[in-house]
C-alpha cells in the first residue's frame, strides 16, 4: 500500500484554513488585512502516525490552536522567521534553529511573510513508545519537550542526518515511495531525537535540560513583576542571584533567546494583550509595559505583529 501525498496552493487564508484544519488539527489563522496571500502546503504520510509537510503562509500571520492535538512537531525553517509562544516563554523560528514543539503546550505562533518550513508531525504516544525502546527507559520523560536547537550545537548536529533526508524527500517530485522507506525515515527522526533531547539520554538524577533552572524562573518572574521599570540584564541577574554570564548562557540554552530579547517579547506580548482588551490608550499601555519612546514601541510592534498598535487598539472598540 502506497502512502498518501498531496500538494495544495491557495490564494487566501480563508481558502487554506479548512484544508489545514482537515489535514492537521483545528486552528485559527489571523493574517494582516489587505495583504496578498499565497498559501503553499504539502503533506506526505510517512507512517500511519507521522507526516511530513511543507508550509508557507505567504503573509504575516498569527496561528492559534482551537484544539490541542497530542502531537510533537519537528519544525525546520528554510527561510523567514517567526516565534512560537507558550505560557512559560517563546522559541524562535528561523533557519538557525530546529524547533521542537509540543502542540499540547502552544498558545500561538507568529510568522512573517517569508517563513517557509518543513514540519514532521508525529503522534506523541508513538514518540513515547519508540523513545522508550531506543533509550532503554520504560517511561521516557515527555514533559516540556518544546525547545529550539541552535545551529551547530551538539543537539542540532544529532538531527542533521534525518533533516538532510527530510529535505531530500521534500525536494523530490516522486509521490510513490514505498511504506518501508518512509517508515525508515521516521525511525531516523526518532533515533535523532534520542540524541538531541538531553532528558532522553541522561541517567535519572542528573540535570534535565528541558526543566528551567530556578534562577531562570526567578529572572522571568522579576521581568513580569517589574515590566514597566527600566530593567537591564545586570539588574535582572542581580535580582535572580546569578552572574550576568550565567543568566545569559542559561537563557540562550533553555529559552532560546537572550534575557533582553525575552524581556522585549514579554513587553510586546503584554502590550498586545492589553491593546486587544482595550485597557487604555496606546501611550498608556506602552508606558505600563516599559516602553519609554513611542516611536520605538510602534516600530517594534509592527515588526512583530504586522500592524500598528493603534490598529490593534481600534479593533477592541
């Protein structure tokens, strides 16, 4: 039996959304009004529990889940950039990172118009079973799987053989590969994950790289509590009780961005939430969120969300 392979090209988000909801799981896509859309999407079955897709929205968009599927996404951006947002922070989407996304944790994904990525979508129960077999653990730790693996890091290198195979498969016009070959590719990905996910290969009792260290949690709490104050990295490190270097390295490793980048994103996300709720005017909200210069805030906001703060605020009226 041959596995399914299908390509789609749509001229609007409205046309593409029912297809994406049917092929993946229900979610909502919000695109910038008035922009041209050219959604390109393909999906190929690897096994009954995993697929390989390529997706480009062709416009700045925000994607929010309607139903949280029990799947793990291996996202490989080829061009453009974006971010994946969670309750605990965010991860970058760009060609310098491989992003592992637990779909049950995601709050939203923002992407620019150039984002073009490959996505391996795997049933989480299948991942748990196979990782347990490969790692020799009866109960592999599948909590907090989401992370960004930086270009040339050891974890990133562990996935490169399977990433190369995924890219080659995507580039091929052939739609009729044998199930045995496609199952072998899924196995390559799972083998790579054993080596790429530290908590799958380290003995119990040793450091789990997917659990945020206490000083990172403290630093994030400081940022949230003092969002409107002029914080800098040395001050955050002091309040978290660690050196600047330790804080910077920990944020890069565990959060996927520097403390200052995390703080900027936190301020922007909080400002957007308040603008959407109509909790004050643009100037009041920007100042509450720590922005002292209106022009800088407007430019950063537009770059992140594809519209001005005033446009977002007007939607709440």
